[in-house]
C-alpha cells in the first residue's frame, strides 16, 4: 500500500499542477512578448523610413525646415524608448512609449501635408514610393498592436482565472500586462471630412 501511495501522490501532484497553468502561463506570456517584439519591429521600420522621406522633401520644400526638424527630433525621441518584456506590466513605461510614437505620427502627418503646398512632391516618384511604404507600415503597425493586445488579453485572462491563478501567483508571481493604448488626442473620434 505504501508503494502504491508513493506512485499515486506524485502522479496526483503532477496532474494538479498541470491544471494550474504551469505551462500555459509562460506560453501566453512569451506569445505576448513576441507580439510586442513585432510592434517594436514595425515602429522601427517606420522610423527607418523617416530619414528617406525627409531627404525627399528637402529638395522640393527647402523652406519647411521647421517641419523637417520636428520630424527628425520626433524620430530620435521615438527610437530612444525601447521596452523590454519585463516592462510590459508597467503602465507608465507603456504610456511613455505610446506618447513618443504619437509625436512621431503627428510629425509624419505634417510632412505628408506638405505635398499639398508643394505640387512638385506629387511628381517626385521617390517621395510617392516612400509615402506608399509609410502607409503600408502604418497598417502593419495597427495589425501588430491589435495582435499584441489580443495576446495580452489572453495572458491577463489566463492569470486571473481559476485554476491558473494558483500557478500564476504561487509559482510565477505574474502580474497583468499593459495593453497598448493610443495616446493621440482625439484618436477615439473619427475626423470630419468636408469637400
């Protein structure tokens, strides 16, 4: 009987731990971190396009040095803020990152508006190709942020529901991750377009 209990108890312990999220918590956490890596990858892609866009605009709109300086400074600020996987649970760090990216988005919009004032930019094939790449990158950023937020939601749900909450607190000390939120003023309101 004692021999039977020595075999049964470890088997029951292993079975009960498997139901406490021992494997699913780190799996979902790593999925969220990987999704965050893709968000950063797409933001870096956008930041890499900025110097090329600035160069294309310089020739056609040399007098717009302030706009070009602002976009260059916003790019430098946005690329200085990097978040590690451990910082994904820090709402303040996420807010700083989102704010820097919002400043870059705003300054890029100012550069894109220059094509209205300078028709030469519309005929500049390099500028138009870069603008097309930038639009594609903005779409990729939106998809990457959506995927990250889905992964964070799955992780946060996992660590807050029974029985995984037991493993999350006792074994891992897991804290909820912070989803990405837009910080652009008025981002939740659709713009009015008048013709």
